[in-house]
C-alpha cells in the first residue's frame, strides 16, 4: 500500500469522535449523525501492525431521546491512488427523463494528492443493474489538468435510450462508473 492514500470512513459514531492512529492524533468529529472521513496515510507504519483508536464521548452531547453511544454504522477502510475521485466527489442528476431517453448530468471532482500537476481523462459509463449488467451509455471523455495538492471538477453528460424507470413492481436501477 505504499504510494497509496488510505482513509477510514465512519458512517455513524455517536458522539464527539476523537481518532488516533499509532498514537498520533488525526482529528475530531463532533456530530453523531453525520458520516465523516479521516486520512491515515501520514501516520501509517507499512509492513507493521497499526493501531487505530476511536474515543466517543456523549457526556456533553447526550439528550433525553437518544441515550446510546458508540460506532453504530459501518466503518470502511478506503485505499486510493494519489489522484482519485474525491470523497463525495460524484454528483448525478437526471434533468431530462422521458420514455425515449434519459440524460444523466454528472459532476466529478478529482483530487490530486501528489506533488506534481497531473493530466487525467475521465469518462462516465452507465450500466443496467440487472443480471446482464449491460453498458447502456457513455459520456465523451473529459481531459483534466489537476494542480499538485489541488482538485478539479468537470461536468459530463450521458444519455440512456429507452430508460427503464424504477417503480415498486419493477425496481430497475443503473450504476454509474
């Protein structure tokens, strides 16, 4: 994993989370109902055991309607390249949807955690989420230049012909990759 960026994502931890890795303080997230991310990379010991410590404290944050505390949702270890789609970096809308066609507008934010400006190409592919998993649409490629330590957002669009709409009897879904 050397050369990669590693993060830990908490989907829910009540409350006032304080995070350490190998005795090094990473940060605090005071809110119990919001997901959050902490970067592990600077304090990892490659090829050795790493210890992640999480302290949760509801002493100042409790209420009469929620007496619980603790990590109550999933925790994810996320590994990326230094150049990657940012955390919550994909935003999709379908402003035009008819039986004949559905347009997916996609905004993608790409982070560059390397020490050099990089050029990248990004494209959105849309797949049906059924047994076949067929690709049904692609956006044109978008060329990006992302400054060292920076981020760039680009807009893409792809149109699905004859989209299968979701309803209670036909739960059709699509995957954007």
